[in-house]
């Protein structure tokens, strides 16, 4: 049997940072699926819109926290990202939202989306390939 998850000694409760990163990863998967030409069905569109909104709002809040507490040495930034990362996340959210609303991205915008996705993925070390996710072939 394959065991998935953390070792019992390293288990902990899910916190808001975990939810943010999970939603961000889902947004990344959906954006990569769009770039790969996978269909955008009703459920996928709703998922993109909902997650884009949450991720964008959370990125704004986290970036504001960085700015507000930048001189406070006791501030514990558990995620460890900088302001540029949160700017990229907000851009990803806006672009994903545009995709879900039916705006067709031109080639240079698709290239910008891909560059932005790569930078965000590198920051969070998300290495999954869209071709490995068979469930994306259905809308």
C-alpha cells in the first residue's frame, strides 16, 4: 500500500498559509491546462474564478503584512516570500480570471502568462507537469 502524507511525527493542523498555497497550486494547474489547450468546462471555470479571487485577496493581504512589518524583527513570515512573489501571484490571478471569463489571450499574453507561471512555480518548487494530470482532459 502506498502511504501518502506527512510522517506522524511531522503532522500538524492545516493553517491559512497551507490553504493559500493549495489554492495557488490549483490555479497554477488550471492555468497550465489552459495553455496546453485543455477544455474549460463550467466546473473548471467556476473553480478558476473562485480560487483566483481567494488567491488575489490573500496575496494582497500577505504583501501588505510584509510592508507593514518590514522593520519588526519579531514578525514571523512563515511563507518566506518577497513582495515581487506576491505581485506575480496577483498577476496570475488576474490573468486566470480573464481566461475564465472568456477573454482569449493573444500570443504575447500567453507567453507572459507562461513566464509568470514558471517564476511562481520556481518560488514554490511546484514541478508537476500538466501531461501527468490525466484528469485535465475532461472539462
